[in-house]
C-alpha cells in the first residue's frame, strides 16, 4: 500500500476520486486533508476503491480510451495493406501498439471496479462487482482483445499486422465514449456532424487500403483501373501511394468525377460493393444533415417567437411600415443577443425539482433585491421564481403609464428606464439594472390611495430586459403561505406610509366594517336560536292539548254505561280512543325529542328550557288534580 500526504500525486488523485469518503487516519491507507472540511482526512484503500459510472472521472477515462481504439481501427489496416509503411516506421508502431495494450489492460481494471445501479442504489461491493464482470460477455470480449496474438509475428513477420485484428473488439468502448460526449456537449448538432464525418473518413480510409491491396494482387499498372506501376518514380513514394488511393476511394463514395472502367472480375465486384456503400453513405449524410437542420429550426422556434407567422399576419392586415419596422427590430434584437423569451416552455422538459433549482440559480438573486420579498421564506421565493416571466422592451416603449391598473410588478435585469412626466419629455429619475417597481400594485392593501393604479410613467430608454411577476401568480403562491401574506401586506403598508399613500381612515373604516359584520353574524345566530325555541314551545303546547283530549275521551267512555250509549256508539268511541292513545304515544316521542334538544342548548337557552319544563310540569299536575276530582264525584 502507498502512504502519503497531499503533496503525493497518487494520494491527491485518490482524494479527488472519493471526496465523499471522509474519515480519520487508518493504518494501511492513503490520506489527504480535504479542503471542504476543517481537518478531515480521506482514507482510501485499493481494496475498497470503486468507480462510479456517473462521476466525472469515468467520463474522463472514456475520453482517454478513444485514441487507442481509433488508433487500432486506422493503423492495423494501413500497415497490413501498405508494407512499406509498416516496415519504415516499425519502432514507432510497436511502441504505440504496446502503449495501447497497456491502456486496454488498465481499462479492464476500471471495468472490474465500476459500480452499477441496483434498485437505484450504487453497488460498491467489490466481490459482487468482480463476479458480475467476470460472468459477462464484456469480459470475454475484453479478454480476447488482449490475447498476445503478436507472437504470430515470429511466423508471418512484423509486416503481417493482421494478427492484431482482435484489438478491434474494443469498439463498444468507443461508442460509449461518443454517446457520453454527445449528452454533455453544449453543441450536440455540431458534434453529430463531426462524428459522421469521422465515420466517413475511416470508411474511405479502409476502402483506400483495400484498393491498394487489390491493385497489388492484380498487378500495379496492369490496366487503367488499378494503381499505377510503382516502378514509376512519380508513384513510388509511400505518401503518393496513400493519397492517390484515398482520392480514388473518395471519388467512388461521393460519386464525383469519372472513375476508370475496371477490366477484371475482382475489380468489378469491388466497384459494385463500393457503389452500394456509397448509396448508404450519401443517404446517411443527407439524413443526418436534415436532422440537424430540423433540430436547429425547432430550437429557434422554441427559443424565439416565430417571426415568419407574425410577418404574414402583418402583411395580411396592412400594418403600417413604421410599426412593422419596430417589430422587425425587436426580433433582430432577440436573435442577435440570444434573448430567450420562452424559458418556461423550454424547462418543461425537466422535472419540477430540477426546474426549480435552475430558476433559483438564475433568478433568486434578482428577486431577493425586491424590498417586500426580503426576509421571506426561502420556499416562498423558490415558488415565485418559477412565475417570473422575461420581457424585452424596445427604445421609447412605455412599460406602464400613470393611472393604469397594475397587474404585475417588474424587476430590471438589464437596460435603463426613465420615470417621465405626462408630457413624455421631463425625466424625474432613471432606473437601472437591479431596480424594481410596481411591487405595491400586486398587493391588495386597504387604505391605498392610489387604488392599485400606477403612479408614474415609466419608459424604456434603450432595449431593456425585465422580469414580470403577475398579481394572480403571487396570489396563488401566497394562498399557501398565510404568514408570509400578512408579512408582505405589513411591509407594503410601511412603504405606503413612508410615501404618504396610505389612508388611515380607510384602514379604520375597514376595521369598523369588519366589526359590524361580526355583530351581524352573531345576531343572526341568536335569531336562529330563538326561532328554534319558539317552534319547540309550540310543539309542546300542541302535545299538551292532545293529552287533555285523550284524557277527556277516557272519562267519557267510563261514563257511557250510566247514560245508555248504544253499541255502535261504543264502537266509534273505541276507535276514537285508540286514535287518542296513538296520538298520546306520538306526543310522548315528540316530548322526548324536545328534551334532547333542550340538553344541547347553552346560556340563556338553558334557563328558558327550565322555565318551560316547570310550566309543562305544572300543567300536568293540574290535569292530574282535575282527574282526581272527577273520580271523587263519580264515586259520590
């Protein structure tokens, strides 16, 4: 194991690889103080070292693997078909060969230490990583690409570079590196065109080498199609041989110029294959270039408003030339200075949390400068930055006029604006980047003398970039932050008080109106309670009357035998008595319900219920006494 401090390059490299692992000194590790903390040490051992495929180190390593892979793709076929090139620079080729082999071996070490995601969690167990790599097809392909096939040089000679053809099995590593570069580059369209041109170059290079080898097989200078006779000093140099074959191959693939007619069957087959490949190459070039142009057009349509549609509208409605010129200048300003007007539509492709982080990093410092938003909750500001809308005003254009109803506030990002008088000439002040205005108009503050109307004329001096925050967006956000809403309203009152724009009487009147409304609500509640009590008393009175009628009916039935009532009358009386008993049961049920309502009453209602209970009880006592008197008279 290696031990060292920050001065050791190996320890510095390992510290950069695993910044997140901070621990105290452990024997047998590599230690370096991390600059992010006060005095922490990073302990890294080779046994626990794991590569995260999402890290920048893995991306850099993929870029380092591009040269050896491309070298083998270009040089192996070149040395095989051009023996003079292979033997003329043999020492250089062998050095580069074995340097690439060392890179391949190091890549296998990186591969066996590369983590992978399982259920979204990075696996760092080295035993599992090793087992996964050793049982994969990638390990077999990497192992075959490193087999020591160079030993066949002893049999076929050093010019037989075909024995290293197995090195081309690392091509998937090149594809992975290019894909990573395409996702990270800021110019993906340019990268795609460049990648296509490199592919075409390698294809023409291979075809040129095969053409020279086929010419050597047929015989140099045997006809007009093959390479000229190398005995001619003009065509004898190695450089001339390669450039001539590359030019001839490019002519075939691009179908530009007349190529000599072949005379041998081998040459005909070669030309047929080349022409078919040329069709595919041409289709690939046209398709990729078309995709790039379409992508650029879509990007412009998303970034900037569609100027062609607006021009068509203006022409169809015969808009004045002066106004059309102003609109053209506005579009020209957007394109020249890359002003993006549709940020929200562009960022809709991202999830909400990433969109919020981007908006916070871009707009939060600007929003924090607004007085009423200072010291507000960070979560509130994070939601507000998503609501900011960019706007660009042309020279001489009014942002707002005095007396207009304010529906948004403005924050100046770039440019200068003048506060002018009604005549449009006199300037009272000049606002520059970082200033803001209209913040009071988006808050409904009671007592505001201006009534949420603009109090000044503000005009753009040159081209000005502003952010606007609408009143509706602020209201939607503040509905979830009532404390912040009260805080903003209080700060707005303070600002209006300093400006002399707050009417205290209006605020007091608002408070009195609120008190009157509270009293009305309370009186309505008392009225509802009294109506409930009246209905209950009427129900109890009706119940008492029914009970009296039922008792009178019972007394009459008892007196019937004495006065000779007929059997039909008895029958009618019995039915009437049954109805009276049913009515008495219903009245008792209603009385029970009345008692339950009585228990739910509070305050003065309870006292009224007690009085009503006493009255009903006295009524019942009087009825019982009357019945007892009737029984006594009957006995007499």
